[in-house]
């Protein structure tokens, strides 16, 4: 496991290396892959990472002319960053236009993620999409580096210097405290910290990776909480994603987010993702465990 200082020197390069899976099915002929994990302060495997790896494993078994258009995954157990993750892919169907795959991620023989993804050949059809709201440009919004770069704390260092993505909250972040106004929506600009070589499969997998870190923030924002709320416990339960058009994560993307409900220790977050030119590229939904200690 690389030290945090080495990761901070090239966080994007480290992430791209982690996403390079090894094929382990040579002897059995099965679609089995293995990968390492990113550093996390809590020692647990980051959900966006294992989702992205699972998608890349599934994509390795599909004709390269077919790109992922949707995934649905359940996080079943916490993973340990110090152990490798194995990915077993089942080829559910290969039709004339679509391919479906089920991917299970294992650690220690136990499933930590179960995901189904669907891939489609490029086709023509009806065209319409939502309109991107008018928000300040990313250059006019403070980044996590601006807010946390001078704070001497491992978590602040992780969010600001070890992150492979530049994250900028239009309404102000929840890193250091709750927002001035409780609201169930937010907008966030995000872009990788450097150019990303590779095809659409990699860029779509990186979009999965990036979004998981902010998907439940509208739940916190609506309740008047922040990542600094004492005793806060947050964990992703499931994740659904739909890609509508090609995406580049090394160009600015706007996540327009909301939360329609929170109850029973769970909260639902959703997002529409726009390219900077206003093109809708993806839609996302995630339910998570969000627990706040009683006063």
C-alpha cells in the first residue's frame, strides 16, 4: 500500500494504476480478475473504487463496440484496503444489441459487492435531455484544495491533496461545517487532476468512481449536517447509474444533486451529470445508511 505522500504527488496516476486489473482465469477459463485498493483513512475499500473495478472487469468480457449504459449494484460488506479484491464475471446474455453481465467482488471468499451491468452497441433513436441549470463557472468556485490545503490533518490532506479529482461545491462544501441554509439540493463541479488516456469504458468507470464521494451529501445538507457532525456514520447501500452519452472525466462535469427522502437511518441521493457545454451525460441514484447519534 503506497504511503499518502507518494499518492499526493500523483493521485490520478495512482488511481489509474489501481484500476488496472489482473486476469486470473488463465487456468480455469473463467472470467476472474483481481485488483488492489486506494488508500482510505478509515481502512475500508471506497465504494466508488470497487464499482469502477467491477465495471471494468465486466467490460473486459464484452465486445469493445458495446459500452456500458447502466449498472445496479449492492454493497454487501465493508472491504479491507489491505487485501486484494477478486472480481468474478458471469456472462448473463449477449443479444443483437445488448450484453448483460453480473459481477461479484470478493474478499476472503465473501462477497462485498454484487453488480449487474448492461452494455449496448451505438444506435440511433429519439433524442432529448434535461437542461443544465445556470450556475457559476468552476473557475469561480472554491476547490477542496483552497478550503483544506493549509489544514494539517490527515483527513483534510486526503480530501485536498490525495484526491484524484478536483471537487468544487457551488453552494459551499460540507467539509468543515454545515451549510448556512438547510436545503435538499446542491451543485458540484468535478474534474480529474490531469488528462486521462483511454477509451470510453475507462472514462465511464472513472465517473462511477468520482461520484460516490458526493452522492449522499444532499441528505446531510437537508438535515443541517456536515462531514464534521459528531458521531456521523455514513455508508453506501446501493448504487444505480445510467450513461446517456459519451463522457470525459478530464473535462469539467457538473453534478446537479438532490435528496427526495431520508428516513429509518437511510437517505436517498440522486444526480444529473452535465458536461460544461450543457450536454446531459449521466444520471445517478444512491441510497445510503446515514446515522446521526441522538442528542
